[in-house]
C-alpha cells in the first residue's frame, strides 16, 4: 500500500479555465479520502490524473516516494473501480477476480490461492461459479474490489460507484465499502457529488469548486467549522441558512430581529463588521420552537411568520420567507449558482422538534442557538468565526 501526494496539480484542457487549479492533497497510507463537489468541479479529472488516464499539465503526482507523472496507468499499481464495475459478463466470478493474475502470467496454484483468499475476505466464496449477470449490485461491486485485491494494488480509486443505484441499495453499499476499506486498510480515493457519501465514508473530505480545493478536513470539521460560504452551503441537508447580518459588538441584527453572539466571536469579526454587512450562517437544527426549549438554555428568540411546516414525525421543518437586501443579494445568487440552485435568498429553514405545535400561518416564537452562528465576509466568502 502507499500514500498518494498531489503537489500543485494543474490540468488545462486547451486555453480555457483550468479544470483542476493548483490542488495539493496529501493522502496517508491507508487513509480514505473523498473528492466531492458539484458537477464540473474537476473531481473526476483529478482522480483520472492519479490513475494516469489524464496527463498532468503541471505539478507532481507521487505514489509512495515515486513520482508517477509520466508512468503509464498499468505501471502505477492502482485499482480503479468504475461506476459500472467493468466486469466481463461471460466470465465467472472466479475468472473475473483472477483476470489480472492471468494477465500477469501467474501460475494456476497462485491464482487459486489468491482468488480464494480474496473471495473469503469479500464473502464471495459461495458465488465463485456464477456470472456477473446473476449477482446483486453489491456483489458485483465486491467482485470489482476482488480484482483489485488480488493484484495487491497500492490504492483503490472509486469514481461515483453508487450513482446508478437506488437510495436503499446506495445506503447498503456505502456501509459495505466503508467496512471493507477498514478491514483491508487500503488507501482509497473516492469521487462523489453526494455529500452524504462524502460525510459518511471518508476519513477526510476534499471539497472542490471550479477546480480549486476549498477545504480538506474531517467530515466533522467541515460540518462544524466550514472554511467558507461555499463549503458551509454544500455540506449539510437541508443547507445552512444565510442571512445578512449587521454586527455591533455582541449584537447581530438579522432580518428577524437582533440576537446575541459570544464575546470571542464578536472579537473575531469586529474589524470586518466595521466595514458593513456580514453574512450570517445558521444551520436549520440550531433553531427550535421556543415553546419546547428549556428556559434556562442560552440563546435568543425572535418572532416570525411561518409559511409552510413539513412534519416528519421526530422533527419538522418550518419555512419562513424573507427578502435578502440588495447588499448581499448578488453574493447569495452566486452561491446558489455554485451550489446548483438551492433557494438561499428567499427563505429561512428551521428544524423543530416533532412535538412542536407550530402550524402554517402562525406568528411563531423561534429560539436560536446564536453561539453556533457563523459569520462570513460577504466579499471573499471566508468564515471569520
Ligand atoms: P461530474 O460530476 O459532472 O463528472 P466533475 O467534477 O467530475 O464533474 P470533471 O469531469 O473533472 O468534473 O470536469 C472538470 C471540467 O473539465 C469541466 O468543466 C469539464 O467540462 C472539463 N473537461 C473534462 N474533461 C474534458 C475534456 N476531455 N476536454 C475538455 N474539457 C474537459
């Protein structure tokens, strides 16, 4: 197995905007790293440059301590698992897994030994004589991984392997990949546009936008401490709410009223706040129906007219319309485009406990944990808190 190190990787197709723009990522031996971002952000291009299916315009690609920029894909000893698994339909599971060994001229006894060992690990031993057409999606995925295991590949590379599956199967496959990766301890790079996959699978997640690495961090860090507006809006569902904020000391004036933030947050933004409006970011779950919040719990309350309530049993989402003022409208519109069209400008989404009695049309009292509020520089998008 091996580490993978990308140093200032650039990919240009023709004269246009770089598809990958100065990306540096160090992946440790055995680590599971996700490349995530909206369509066209360059994640597949980056993966293809690791495997060698795409030339690198500039920068260094290292696998272990070998520079592989000019190595052919077959000499990089990596195993790519594609969306359609690329299995041979006319060959049995055994022969599909054995394929790379046969290609390398391995003896029959070596083939049998390695295929048996891999199929045990992957719990495929009962299916070795079947053809791929008779396997479930999950089993096919495991055959594709088996092919990688028998080769003793240095790393697994996955390109959106689950995007053709329905939601239920996707969930099962996700936990299966995670379990196998942990068991095998093999370095893994996994491309997806699905933030749930990114958050549940990776040790670390690299968020990309238009070829530029936005943040590389653990799922928890990305969620609790997003580096900028884009990451904050991309990670989390329903997405974080963004609201124009006038900050003065520890008071933050939002479209619904004024809330208080802790002194340390106020100190961090005092310079930027002096220049005008900031952008506040508050996740839906940091709101609550004031009637169900313990009165001793610190936070702020405000009154707002609730437009729609979606009750889901254990929780409910309330939608509260608002109009973003001109000063931040452009920034929010840009963010909506970057995030593929979420309606960030026009409504606040708040999560309520399932026991809440707030109903559509109510002028409700809403509580907010303002200590969890992020404040962003609206011009650069940087998280100041
Ligand atoms: P998706 O999720 O839609 O596959 P992605 O994030 O994987 O998107 P890439 O496929 O890496 O994005 O593409 C990044 C950018 O490079 C896009 O703007 C795309 O149009 C461009 N691009 C990709 N391949 C080529 C190519 N062979 N020639 C020219 N431009 C390309």
